[in-house]
């Protein structure tokens, strides 16, 4: 199999850009108590199974993925976001 310089350069460029993109992606964390009803990400505690199943706004055991380091700064009518489930 013969590889041209252009093809090799393109393959290297694609690999390098993919690695940079993954490194630049923001880290995410679960933030409890910030989701509106039906807008949570997966697994919202007892009686729910996955995304979109929270029944009330800002349910304490329902979470949303947010940018790491921002959760406890998110203010809701029920208080701030939490890194652990609330009852």
C-alpha cells in the first residue's frame, strides 16, 4: 500500500485536531436540585428511571450535567445547586 505525503499529512492533522478537541472539552459534573420538571439528566432517584423523569422543578435528587466548578454557584428558588442528592 502506497501512502502519499499529502495523505499522511492529512491523517496526522486529523489525529492532532481530534486530540486537541477532546482536551479542550469542558469537564462536567452532576448538579442536583437545578433541573426543571422533566428536564433532568439520567436517574433522578426513587420512582424515576432516567432523563426527563423528574416530577417537580428543582427536585433534590434529580441532576443535570453542568460545567465542573459551577454547580454550587447555580441559584434556584430552592437554594443553590448541590454536588450530592438532597431529600
